[in-house]
């Protein structure tokens, strides 16, 4: 099918490139891409693929827009706070290019729906922000022989690659066979991320997708691109397939999708009312602070820069990063409530201290975020 007059004008800077031309632009229009996530990485991926003229663009996301997203998730604006990300993403993309077919999947990617969601698309873009979904995306791509255009970000660093065993390249598990222990790698919500970083890495992913669709250039197969924003430096690491890889190796053990929350050692989406036996509520923490006679001390294991943003009177700061060297200052027979931003690092601190003989420990569910929501709204929420 020929390009319309509007499309010819819209894509004219593509059309005059010999490597693209009319034939290449038609290839882009005939290509379908599924982007897992409409957040930091998904924003530049989706926006630039739409502008480039990708024919069908699918978006998988179940989340709502939060004010804290807007520093980097440029698909969404201030007026979109509280709306489903898929809704605001669709509107933004339609404004960029009405010729693109947008398919939204307002759902969480799971082992039950992943194969059905990925199967209709030519290329998969990994814009995930957690290990269970990342391993799930990888395994589904391998099982379906789909190219997996990978990107990840943290603080000031990012990485990107093209995983495609069916094209002779490794998969994500060849590089990282097992996820790190729970709590070892903080999320962006806990560790932070430079706002422009997902733009840089997402554009690398979008570039790789366009090259794949065109069949042009040298793709990131067998290469891992590493970027440090503070140094403004790119490095490249050569990759190779692991013959022992459990999903794409010579004798694969994984032939169907599994329970990825259990594989990554995280609880599968607990209900808000659910409490771990090692947790207490912020109401219980308040009682401990207000009543010293209870004999419970509260420790904040966030980092000093977070403590400067928001703090609770009467709570001592011992950052998780210094806990190993400072745990000797604590009394193993004392009762402690431990809190962080949302509950992840405090549980890591609890397990660390318990292994060293501390018996009377509780992690505060929801951390200082829950404290701001439920106890004292004057404490900033970040």
C-alpha cells in the first residue's frame, strides 16, 4: 500500500535517506512493536517509534500516573496524575502521529497472559522496572522467537542490548542467569534515577527497533552497551550465548513460563491489608515513639540525602549502607522497629541483623511513605 500525501510529507526526512526511502518507510509501517511498560523507558520508545511511523504499537502497563513519575516519564503530564498510564500514553502518541495504530493492554504482564500478549507483535521492547517482569519478558521472547530489545536504568547508569537467541545472540539469562537476592538492588523509587537517563537509554532501544524493522545497520546483537551519565561515557561489553542457559541453551530446562515472583524471591503482589509476620504498622511505630516506656527504639535505614528530605522526630538514622560497620553500636537484646522509604530496605536490614543475633526486630510496613499518608501529612512524600 502506497504512502499517503500526508505520510510522504511527514516522513520526508526519512524518505530522502537512501537507507530508508519509500521501501524502508513501508517496512516501518508494516512492523508491530509491543512495549512492556509506559514509564521512563517506555516513554521515549513509544514517542519516537510513533514519530518514525511504526505501524502498530502495543503498550502494556497496569499502573496509574503518579506525581513522582513526571520527572522522567514524558508520555504523561501534570493533568494526567491519577489516570491509567495507558490512557495518557495513547493520547500523547495520537497527538504525535495519528497514522499509528495504538493497542493498549491495561494489565500486569503475568506468566498466564505473556505469551498471548507478545505473540501478535514482531518486536518486543523491554521497558520494565523489576526483575520478575524482566525475566518473564525474556523467557516469553525466547519461547516465541521474538527479538527482545532490552534496556535498564539505575541512578546515573544504564545499559541496553538486543537479546535474540533465534538470531544467534544470547538472551538475558545468558548474561544474568539468576536475579540478585531480594533487597540487594534497590528500585528506582528507593535508589533514585536521573530524569534524563531513561530518555537516553530508551532512545537507544528505539534506534535498535527501527534498525531491526529496516534491516539496516549493525544491531546490538552479542553486545551490551553501558552508559554512565556522570562521566558521559559509553562502554561496550561483548556477549556470547551460554550453552548451559536454562532457557536458550543446548538443553533448555525452561520450556514454559514459571512463577517469576517466587523465582526472584519477592511476594506476589500482596493485598494492602496483608502483613508479614516481621512487620508492624506505622501506627505501632508511632506508639513506640510516643511511649518510651515500651522500650522499643526506632531506626531509619535510609540514606542521609533522603533523611534531609523527610524525617521523623525521635528516630535515629543508621543508613543501610553503613549498617555492617555500625551494628556493633546496637544492643542485640534491645527491641527495634526499622523503617525506610517503603519497607524494602528495612526488611533487608532486619534480616541482616537477625543473622547477627538480634532477636527483637520488626520492619515498618510502608515506611516513611505510609507515615506521611497515615500519621503526619506534613512529612514530605518523595
